[in-house]
C-alpha cells in the first residue's frame, strides 16, 4: 500500500531539513568495488540529424573533422561516481579497482577525496555523445574492469568498514564470485548496483540464488529500466504509468533483498514513494543515478528515516544535474540542504 508519507510534501521537506541540520557525526567508512573509467562527454550543439549529415559527409570524403562540440573529462563508472558523490558529503570512501599506474594517477585528478587502491590493469574508457535536448549515447571499452576476481582482495581491504558497495555487477565477469566472497569473508552490509542486465539472462539464477541466501545483508539499488527487466524475469505483472510500492515490494521478495528504486520522477524505498524535485533546467542527466546512490548511502549510514533518505538522495541528484558545473565541483551536505530548502517536490 502506497505511503507517500501521511504529511504533505512541504512537511516532509521540513522534517528532512531538521534531520540534516543536526546530522550525526559520521565516522563511517565505505569501500567500493570495482569500476573506474576515464569518461569523456562530448556534447553536440546541433540536432542529431545535422550530426548525421556532417558525419556522412566526412565519411564519404574519407576524412574530416566535425565541429560544434564541447567536451568534458571526468571520472566515470558506477563505483567511482558513487564513491565521489558520497565522499563529497564527508564520508570516508575507498575504491578498489583495476586501473594500473595510469588509472591511479588519473584518479588523483578525477576522484578528489576518494582513496584509490589500483591493481594491475588498464582503466576503462568511456565516451558519451550528448545531443539536444538531453539525449545521451554511450560507448564503452571496459579495460580491466571486465574481470575483477576476489583473489585480488586481501583481508585488510575490508578492515573497519561499515558498508561494502559492489557496483556494476554485470560488467564484471567474476561478479558472482566477488559478491559471494564478500558475503562469506565479511560481516558488513552490502550495497549492490547491478548495471544493465540485458544480455545476461542466462546468469540471472546465479545472482538470484546469492541474494536469496544473503540473510538480508544486501540492499540493491535499481533504475526503473533495471527493475522492469527483473520483474519480467519473475513474471511480475506491471500495469500503470509507474511502478508501485507493492510491485517493488514483490520484486524485493523474489530477489531476497531490500530494493531501492530511483526514476526521474519518483523514488521508492520500503513502504514509501517520494517524488523528485521540480527542476527549471536540466544541464545533464549523465551520472544522475550514481549521485542518487551517493545520497541514498549517506542516508543509510546516517540512519535517516526511509522517506527522509529519499528526499536527500533526490536533492543531491537534482542539485548536480540542474547546475552548469564541472564534475570536480563537489556537492557538500550544506549544498544539498540549500537545494532541498529552495526547491519543491513534484506532485505524485
């Protein structure tokens, strides 16, 4: 049964702001596994049809240089992006990745505030082509991210850890082994993001069995598209324009773990559905899910109530995607508080 909180949206905002004005002093530590990308975002200023025309013209000439682009470089990948957003809120974050010496040096520039332990390998390379109004097409070379086995990890990597985040599960050929290893060798809670499940259907059962035997230690964060994909696998009927609390609860029961859902218009956790913020402009939606996860994890570590946690996560994501800013501009807890206070939640 939907419980978009018994109070109205403004009262929920006010309660969340009170919780954030006197948050507990977080001495928490989170470890992230495993992906790190050097991410280039190329924005085309004209229409997609004009891009295709220019591209076809250069192709037919046998060479050419396309004009009308702006470009940014940032640290990419789910683990890297979530760690960066959480570290910006003041949490001690460590990333374990396979990016070699090059990746370790680049991470100093692209992931300020995150401790990085880079094993031998090469970083992933990703390019996103952005077209107006907000269409993004990604291309990815995973590098050594495509295989991060548990044999790389030593016991000390997980010492004094409050939360272990396993991200982009399907990118890692050893994803099941890694998740099982962390469950067996640690007692920490685990925050899981699976990434795009398309094409991995034959391995669903491995993941589902691990989750069902995890004894409630795993919380999974899913986008709307990911949740719908898994619901089809379980033959959970879906009707209506949006997913309901009951549908997400059914999915949680089938997976055997807690499920948090984030979409552009609403978010769900436990028995609560909370709308996202109204935004006058959206500068970029790339990485919004990672930002949301960073805020959601902060709320978990700070022991916020579920609906307050969703407001915080929605605020962090909304703040970053609505601002013309570089990746390296850190969004602090004070920034999120100001955003939540100054903006309104959508109707739901």
